[in-house]
């Protein structure tokens, strides 16, 4: 840019000279002279001010007065206030110091004006070059540097790069500097740090954490100034990361542990080690290995992470009889390989001569090993069966006393208890016994179909118990394989079925035999028909595991008992009854139930009316022996005693002519007849009746009891008394072609038990038999007269 500006000024100057030569006449008439000149000055930075740079030369005559001006850098542009010119003489003055690192050149515009005409006389450019001095020291990019080096690292490798710069004029001695390590703390004999021209810091020798965990380096950068040399420094901290250059050392000269035989999962010993490496680092953490003596995997050894101890544990029990003393060999290493580094020769300006070893290359001394002695203490051992497992084969239902198996046990104790006896342990069916020779026999017949037999096998546990304190027991297992015999007959899985009336229907019946297949199915089914059942029932597919029973459509409703004969393929058979209920079928169930779980008021009313009617008829029969009419007051009906029935076989009637009183207490739910109590549930109403006819008093007692029980069941909501189980008493012959029943009209009014308190005039005759007494409970007494 400076060059372009100067060329522009020179071109303008020559252009004015050419115009002046061509217009010489006008030049003479009008004396006007312009000169374009470039002046170059030089000042040294940081020089003491003020001082004069001299007068700016201008070619003007004595009679031409001009005025001088300057502008630009150093005046009205940065750096401001550095220069000033005498407007009359043109002398240029430097007022302030200039920093070359900020402004290498100051460019000014110089102007001369004719005083009289205030026209431009001349103008030129002034360049002032600022000369450099060594006023800047080289500086580092950072005040502090840090790096980490692993113990055992290779010498000469780069650790850290430091950078510095000098702001003085490039390419001069003022900006050229050198780097060097001024100090190293601590200054150990095993390692030395150095820096190259590019600022890379490396080391020579062997890094050893145990000699120095940290190094502090002072690095200096110094320039080559011709008058003075300036410098600066920075601090570099090198941290050493510990590795494994120290082996763990097992402490103690004799390692002995004691343990009782049959103990397991117990700690035998804690092995102490020492290691000079940094605690809790991979080079410090110990790793233990059992080298020999653990062929049966009886032991394991682990490292305590806090103390670095080796914890030796017995995981499988030891046997004193196999040896009183055991020997283990234990080796200890660290988690990372061990290495060594030794300085053999120090070289002045090069890498040193070293000697290095490592476990990775199978060099150097081997890891340390120690011998551990285990002392086993003898205790009482249980007897042992040899072998502890046996099998036997026997046919079910065989004779008692068959020799099944002979077991042998022995006690390995030599100094302690070695006497023992045999016994049966787990024998769920109680079939076997064992004598003191170890012979197992059956003391009962074995049954293959027993619930204790699984897959034709029966398992027994046998014991050998010594006479120690406490006694110890050895066990053996006997598996008895039981072969089958044909000792079971086939049978139907169901004995009750339901079938629908009015249609030909069938049912599949399944039979089973507990014996194995050789002595079981397929079965042969046979129906042992009675004369009354012939032609109405038949079997289909009579050979197999199932049979189809077919009912003829002419079979009426009722309960039928069919007699079956079922025979297995070995000829063993059984006879079995099958109860078949033939009934009306509904959409909801196969047979329409005759009783429901809840009774409405109409049903209860009908039942009570029927019961009361029966009671009245029976009481009329009791009154006299003759067939007479008894008029009932307040009504148009009469009671007729039609006959006298004989006493039933289910009761005994007193015939001594005595009068008895029945005590009937509803609150306690008891009836007392002849000193005996009968319990039932009762309502809260009471009544006392006196019967004078000693011939039928027991019948009256039973009637009162049955009526009370019926009423109680209705009040308490019991429905079990209302259910009906049909039972065939006789074959009534052919069903009529069409049976029409009259419709029963039942009032819609709801029945209340309170209606029994006032039965109306139709029951006066019945009431005359019993004397109503106003008590809070029923009390029926029987008294002898």
C-alpha cells in the first residue's frame, strides 16, 4: 500500500511539471509552483522525547511565504500526539515515544500553502520508520505446564511440549531465543530431563516412583539481543505414575493352620505381604495362587482389598484318615507385570545405557512362594455304606421274609468310636427290616398299587448309627422294583348317571384296572339283566376300555339299578351296580330338580295346609274306635273316622293304661319323653297338650314332634327337608297314553306364620283335643296317673 501511495505522488508531481512546461507563459504571469516529494525519516522506539527531526525541505523563493501543515498518523490518527510541525519554519518535532510492536511505520501528509492566496503550494508524503530495540523478552504460552509419565517408560519419549514467542522484529537477534531447563527438582541420579529447540521435553534414564513421585522443572526462554538479552521462564510439573517395580514379599517364616476334619467354608489363615509400590494401585495389589497341594480343590485363596492379605479358605472338608498333615505351596504376584530398570552408564548429551527386565518376557527373578502346613484334627466320623445305593426286585404279594439286599457299612475311625448298628430310616409303608448283618428283608407283603409306590419303585432309606457322643449316622438308599400280578379287578369309574325320559339315549361308561396293562384292559362288559329290565337296556361295544349303555325310549322315569360284570383280559372279573336316574330333562340341567333353594308363600301355605289336614285325620282316628261323624262347628264339613291303623314298627306304645304328659320346650329346643331328650330348632310360641288315651299317646307324641320340626324348618329357611330323592318302590305298569291333571288354584296372598295363631271355627274339634295355655313357650308334659 505504501508503494502504491508513493507511485501516485510521483506521478502527480511529474504531471504538474509537464503542464508547467507546456504553459510557460501562464507560469510566468502567475508564479505558482507545486513540488511533490517523499521524505523518509527513522526514529528508534522508546527513545527519549521531545526531539527534532529537522526541517522539511520545500523549494520556494524568498519572496513566497508559505505555511506548513501535517496530518495523518502521529497527528490526528493513531498514535495521536506523537508529531508536531512548526507552521512557519517547517521544523518537525517528536513529542512521544512510539512502540514498534504496535506501529512499525508512521505515514504523514505534509502540506505547504501560500499565505497570500491560501492556495496549495506543495504537498508531499512523509514516512517515519520506527526502529526496533530489544524491549520484549520471549514469553511462554502458559504460565505452568504439567505432564504424567509412567514408571518404566522408555527414555527419550515426548512428555510435554512448551511454546514461547518474542514480539520484537522477526528475523532479528532481538526476536531469536533459545530454550533450556534451568533446574530439576529433585535432581535424582536415575533420571534427567531435557528440552529440544522445538520445546519438547523428554527424559534420560529410568523413572522410579519410589525415588521421586513428582518432578518440577524450570524452563527458560532467552533471546539474543545485541545490546541486552531478555528472558522469561515457566514451570513444568512432571507427575510419576507408579507401576510395579517392587515385588510383594511374604511375611513370616512358618505358615501353619489347624482345622478339624469335616469342617468346611472356614478361614484357615491370613497371609501377610509387604509391597513398596503405591498402595491400592495395580502394582501394589497382590494376587495369590496355590501352586501345589490343591489337586482336590479343597482350598481357595482370595485377596483382602483393604489390607492386601491373602485369605486362605477351606471350601471342602478334609478327612483325618486320609492324612493328618497337608502341605500347600502359595505364590504371590501383583496385578500387573513386574519390571526392573537400572542405569548402567550416563551419556552426556545422549540417551543413557540401561538394563531392563520384565515378567512379561520371562526374565528376571521368579515370584516368591511360601509353604503352608495344614494340621487336620481327628473327630468322630459317621459310618459309611459301601456302596451307598442298592436295588432289589420283588413280586407284589410275595411271601414275607424274602432277602432283598445286603448292605455293608464301616467306620473309618481308628482311635474314636467305631461300633455301629443298622436301622431302617425312611420306610413310609413299613414293609422292610434290616438285621445287624446288613441284610434287608420284607416284613410285610408289598403292594404295587400302594400310594407309596411311584413308577413301580419303592424307596427305603437305611441307617448305620455309631455309638459316639453324639452318635453319627451314615445313610444308604435301597430302591425296590416291584413287578405286578393280577390282584385287582376292573371297575367302573362312576356308579351314578342320569338319563332323559321319553327318548332313546346312551351314556359312555369308563372302566379302570389298577394293575399294569398285561393284567388290565381291554375289558369285556356284560349286563346282568333282570326280567323286568330285559329289552329296555343294552350295551354296545362291549370290548374295550369304555362301553356304551343304551336306554330304550319306553323306559319310564325312576331310579334303576343295573348289574354289570366287567372282566379283564386275564379272566379276572368283578360285578358292580350302576344306578341310573331316568327323569325329565330341562335346558338348564339334565334332570329337573323337585325342590328349589327358596320357597314362596304359596308353597309354604300348601304344605302347612296339607300337614294340618293330616294331623286332623290322625287325631280323629285316635278319639274312638267306632266309625262316627264329628261335626265341626262353624263349618259345613264333617270328619269321618274310616279305620284304625295298626302301630308302626318304629315306635313302642305303652299299654299299661297310664296317662302321660309330654313336656315340649321350644326355647331350649328339647322334647322330654320318658326321661329322654330330643333336640330340634323351634319358634317362640308355647303350648301344652294333655293326652288321656294311653293307647295312642306315643303316636301323638310323634305327630307333635314331626309338626314342630316341619314348622321350625320353614321358619328357619332350611331347605334340606324339602328336597326329594325319588326311590322306586314298585313298577306301576304301562303309562297311560294321555294323563290330564286338574289345575291347582293357589291364592296370591302371602302366608304368614302368625296365621297359625287363629285357625278359625273349622279347627275347633282339633282344638278341643289340646288345651291352649297362654305361655311364652311350648311346654308339653307327660305325667303318669
